C-alpha cells in the first residue's frame, strides 16, 4: 500500500501538489498553520493513494516522500 | 520501497524561493540527474545572480558564484582547467538574456563543453518584478505598468531560437515544468545535456519555462495556467538544435 509523508515544516502551502494529485486526496489544510506560517499540504485518505508520486514530482520544496 | 525520496544531489537546506516558485523543481531535476549519472562528486555548479544566487547552498557539489551574467565565462575557465569535472551554470533570464548575453552567445560559438540551465520566467524576480528582455509583449510588470510596448522597448529575446543559429552550439532545447508530464520531459532534456558534456560533445543549453507567482501577481495555480496560455505561445517547446545525431 502506498504511503505519503509530508515534511510539514518545509511546506509553503503553494498547492501545486493539490492540482497534481489524480485522486484529489492531497489538499491544503486550511484549519492550521505550520512553523513558517503557511497552511501545509496534507493527505485526506491514505488508503486511496495509488503511489503515483505526482504530488512529490510537482513539489518545489522537497516536502513529500512516497513509499509503496 | 521508496517511490520518491529526496535526492542526495541537494543539501537539506530549505529553499528560500517564494511559495509555488518552480525554481525548486528545476533544482531537484538537475540534482537528480547529477546523482543518476554518478557525477555528483566531480560536479561544479556556477551560480548566477538573481533569485538563483543561493543555489550554491542547495546543490550538494562544489560551486562558484559568478559575477552577474558571467557564469558561462567562469564555467569556461573551470572546464578548461579541469576537463574531467562536470561544469554547469544555473542562470535566470535577467542574468543570461540581459547582462550575460555576450558570454552566453560566445560560449555557444566556441562550443564550450559545458551545460547551461536557463530558467526563463519572463520577469526580473529578485529585484522586484521589473520588465526583463524575455517579458512578453503587453506583459504588465513594475516597469511596464501599461504592458510591454514593443514599439518602445522592442520584442522579447528568444534565447533558444537565437542560439540555435549559432554554428558552434551542440544541443538546445526548451522545456517547461508546469505539469508532471512536462517535468518528466524536462528531466530527460537536462539528462541529455549533461550526457553530452560527459561524452565531450560540447555546449548544451536547456531553457526551462518557469513561473514567478509573486511578481506576476498570481496564485501559484494561476501562474501555471498563465505559463501554459501565454509563455508557451511565445516560447514554443521543443528541440531547437541537436548536433549529437551526426546529421549536421
């Protein structure tokens, strides 16, 4: 099963991962902020992840690691 | 099994780039290619002036910070004195296409065996969004608030097209990093540019269309759309010159 982890403290909340995700399960968490003061990206449904790594490929800040 | 993890080609220093700036993606592609080709330990990055001035903090190899626009000249010296090292420059459009035009054209004309990564975002990023030589006709910037008037300030410089006319240049390609497919294509192009250097084939330049959400005044997502709709019309993607096939 695919597993996506976010180094949340590096995230700048740009949302490029959000538009890259074909399953629409990577979203920007509007209800909290990280240390930098941005809304970080999170995954809403880990089980639905197909491990395509599109989110990680689109991330400019090396936030995302994908395992399968 | 890890499908995607951070490459060893980059240090763990967090990028100073604005949210949504695609510099980070291009840094990563270059670093991944260096690692995959096994040349990381003998690579020398030549940092430019502009937003990418701190790229020496991020690439996990030796680096030299060149004077504004002079990265290809510094790279020439580094490569000629240490021909076994892999030397590449990482320059923006304000650096390469404005103050550094002469160095770029002449490095290409001499067919220096170096790799140039040219990041084109059609604006001066670091200095605050002034009009660049690559700004599009009618593009609004800090110094062209009514849009770039081509009758007054001329037309954008198309670096890839221009350098494809230089006899010495070996490989010229323009790519973009606005979606996953294009990011993968960009990586292929960058890999080819470095392979050319390893094979001693000569001057390779990869122009990468990039976004500048902050100075374009758009969200990161809208910036990608603007790149797709406007940048690509003026700057079509593709291979402009390839002398590696032996058909020229």
